[in-house]
C-alpha cells in the first residue's frame, strides 16, 4: 500500500540470490491507485494500470456479490516470490505471521495469485 515501506530490492541487486522475506498487508478495497508495485524481474506497468492483473480483488468482490463465494477477507497479503537460496525466514516467520492474521480474520480459504 502507498505509504508503506517497499520491498528491499537493493539487497537483491547487490547479492543476486536474496529476496526480501517480509510481507505486506493489502486492503480488500485497494485499487491500482493505492498500491505500489516493486519487482526486478517483470514489467510492473500492467499491474500499475490494473491491480487485477496480479491481485484480482475486483473479480473476487464480483464473485462474492453474485453469491459464488462467501465474504471477502478485509486484508490480503503480498510477498516477494523470489526468495533466493534461503527461504527459511519466509517459511518460519513471515508465513506463520500471515497465517495468524488470516486466522484472526476467520479466513477459511486462501487463493494464491502468483506473479
């Protein structure tokens, strides 16, 4: 979300085999105007124009409105997919933190949108 610290891409540039293992919360009502996209390996202009390219929140809200899925969780999450040689921080710290937050929101289904 704009105003939040971006993912650390400089260390990845410097080390080459490291990816920021932290995570970011994204509001369920976020739009492309609300989100900053940081990625070294893809053209982010498509996501900047339409957030649904990477995070299909509009489609998810449409499915909920049509009764195809239940409520949309208030918070969604972003991580860097590239984790380099050591994904242990993501596995042992970030993922459990995200899971705890999802549990507090009574999430019973997670959809992954890989970019």
